[in-house]
């Protein structure tokens, strides 16, 4: 007599009934803003034109330095970046009221689950290969919330955000307030302010459409860069007063 294992028996039952015991539902849920996990860089908002950038007359030290500073802020999640970007690019599924996002990259799997709480907010839990990675709650429309990220490498990151008239305001604390960053996206400009223990403070602003921006590190004079499609294209230029007046203030 042929004996079916439990998993095989379940598969046989599903095949015989011609329907799913747990049918897939419509997945109405969105992830937290990607900026709450990965702070964007000017070169990740490339210029619309496809013309080849000329060799920078004054080099590109200002833009490259700011990109390096943002890479430093994202360093603790750098090992997980490919997984994070993949999960934000995937489509969710929903079964029994649980919305799931899942991505696999390089043999590692990031699984994100959203459950609706009693107040209508989403409760998020995420694991990388079963190890806890993200937890928190936020409004179902993604407009407000707080999450904690436990990176594979580095200290925990707490991100809180609100939206006001379409402007995203995000505050990010790494470790015991060792690094505090504030990022704002108003649909036109990105603004970043960073302070913390034993680090050089930074304020920066750049256009989201073209990447051109301005920044001040520590007590140095302001430095500016032109639009570009990559870090090497962010040419150092004379500062535009309009950009300088748009620089943010340091978080308290």
C-alpha cells in the first residue's frame, strides 16, 4: 500500500478538490518609505538628459565627498542593500489577512509580513533567513510611522517619519544617538542633515530631478556640484545662492 506523507497528502487533496484551501486575497498594503531604511544619494536622482557629461573643469570632489558620507550612513545595511531593493521592487501577496513581500538574492531571503492591527495600522515584521530584521508600526497609507532595523552588521537603526502636504520628513537614529540624520523629500528637493558623536556635521540639499546640490561639512565653506547621472558627473561648481538658502539646519 502506498503511504502519502503529510505534505504529499495535502497536495493530493488540493489537486482533487480543484481549489485552494487558503485562497490568495487582494494585497492592499505598502511598505514603509524606502528612505526609512536607505538614505538616497544625489546620483540616485539622475538628470533626465542622456547627453554625455563633459570632463569636470574643477573636478568632482564636493559631490563625491557627499556621496561618500551618505554611503557611510548606509554602511550598516550595505550588506543587505540588494535584498532591500529587491523586496521594494516586488509585488506582495495576501493570504488569511497577512500581506507578504519576499525577495531572494544571493542565496539569502528577506521575508516581510504586514498585519493590520486593531487601530487599522500595519504591524510590520521582517526576517532575513529567519533572523529578525525590521519591526514597527505605521499608518496603512504609509504616511506616518516608526520602524527599527536590526542590520546584519552594525547598530540598530530607528526611523520615524511623517508626511505633511506631500512632504516626507524622516528622522533616523543609529545606535545610542551616535548618529542622527534627518532627511526631507518635498517632491522637488532632497535635504539631509547629519550630526552625532565624533562625526563631522553635514547639511546638504539637491534637486531630485537633476541631482545638482550644495553642502556644508563641519565649519567648512559651502561646496556645490552640478547635475549628473553618476558620482563622476557631479562636477564641482560655484555655488548658486538659491541652493545655499535651501540648506537645512542640523537636527537637535
